């Protein structure tokens, strides 16, 4: 169990979100730091994000939004928060050029067909930098694997580590470079080693509750990476399911015809299809198989030509 008193001392509050949106970590303003949010959720949830933040902030304005990485579920609220409070947005240095040029190919939104309204970034977050957020200083640490540009935030006095998608309590996030035909498992292993070295007392993940059983979480993630390295196809299947469920949770209901087209045309799946060793079958057979499995597992339901979230 995580003692919430530690978060209070750090002047932060974790707003744990459900599907589609990442958690939000909110810091009230202090003498040395403006009111700051780490990660802003998914665009479709922006209104909910603003009302959750308003309830915490009261009359205070949000002045700064920091992103651990630029996946749509972590930065999708940026535009809405800028419109509401005129806050600055700080992004990982490695992603800054792609944001400045608003290059949706580099930013992954086109590959996954996920939404993110364009936003402006005022400043980059540099690995190795120390930043005052809330009442304390936080170290900014590069953490590739899930996303090559990603960062985590570490508060060394309290041992609180904000890992975003580099470490979850009981699952492993998709290792995105592998889907694009680049290597990512090695970097993901190195990320876990780096986390272990910090000996964090408490991890605030991007999804799920904050946790203190860091050794168990590391072991679970390492086992999963080993399994995926042995059988990369399992990672592809896992990614295919997770991305399809993300899409369905956003759209709730689609005709099967449309969903098959989406599963064959969306760029991330076209690359996957080319890389799947056993995928001698064509793309629409593969798409139908993905849907069948999710229906059989009770995650989706099918009524005539309509597929919806179960
Ligand atoms: Zn992510």
C-alpha cells in the first residue's frame, strides 16, 4: 500500500484515470513552482480532464503541462488545457522538432489512427536536468523501450518515480519500435535496469494505481520481455489486440466491415502484417481473426454486422 502522506508532502495528487487516458499527476503551485500537470490524458476525455483538474485547482490556473512522452493518451489533453488556462507545454527534447513541425507521422498519431489536437510547446525537457515541481526537485531521466523519446521523473528524497509507460504494476506496455521493425526489447530491458538502480520506494505509473512492490513489477515485466524476445509474434498479437481495444473503446461500436478496413488500412497494422512470420494469410483474414478472438474472449460482442464493446 502506498501512503498518500508522501504525495501530500510533495504537493502532488495522482488522478487515476480509466481507459484511453493516462493518469494525471497534478502539483499545486508553490513558491518555487507554478501549478503543473504531468501528462494530460486522451483528447476524447478532455472535458472530463478539465473538470477533474478544476475540482482540484479551484481558482488557481494550471500554468504548466509536462509530457512524459507524446502518445495520444498522454498528451491528448494538451490543446484543451492550453485553450482553458493558456498553460505552457513542455515536451521531451527528442520530440520537440516533431511537435514544432506538427509531423503526425513522427508523432505516431497517424500510424495508430489515434487523435491528438495540435498544441504548441514552449520548452523542451532534457534528460539529466533537475526541475522544481511542487515542493521538491525532480530528476528527468530518459527511458527508452516503450517509446524511444520517453522520460521519467524521479524525486530522490522520497524515492517517488513517475514511470509513465516504462513500468506498470502487472503488465508490460507495447514496445512500439518493434512494431515499426526497429529493435526495442533491449532498450526496454535497459529501462527496467535503470529503474531498479534508482531503488524507487513508490512508482506512479501512467496507467493503474501507484504501487510500492517495485521488485515484483520489474520481475513481471522482465519475464514478459523475455517471452516476447523468444516469440516476437506474441508481441505483435498483443499489440494488435491492445490497439484494437483502444480504438473500440473510443468508438464503442462499429460495423465489422469498417473495423476490418481499419485493421487492414491503419499504417501500424500494415507494417505488422508484413512482419508476422506466420501471416501467410491475407490482411483481411488476419483482421477477422483479431476480431473473432476479442469476441471469443468476451471483450467485444458481435450482433449481425455490428461490433461493440462488451
Ligand atoms: Zn505510451
